[in-house]
C-alpha cells in the first residue's frame, strides 16, 4: 500500500469525491463561503480516512 501508484490513485479518488460533493452542495443551494470553509476544515482535519 505504500507504492507511489497507490498513493496517487487514493489522492485522486479523494479529491474526485470532494469535488463531486462540493458540486452537489452548490446545486442544492449551499452558500459559497460557509460551504467552502466547511470543506477546507474537513480536508485538513487529521484522521479523516
């Protein structure tokens, strides 16, 4: 699980999910600033996976 390929794939999948969820949030009417702040806090929080 420590190969560079696996790391890149996991990184790409994680950001794909983040972008998808963000897009769904905006489509449902989320305000840009609060939703962006919430997304950033989720991304930088330790132990997210």
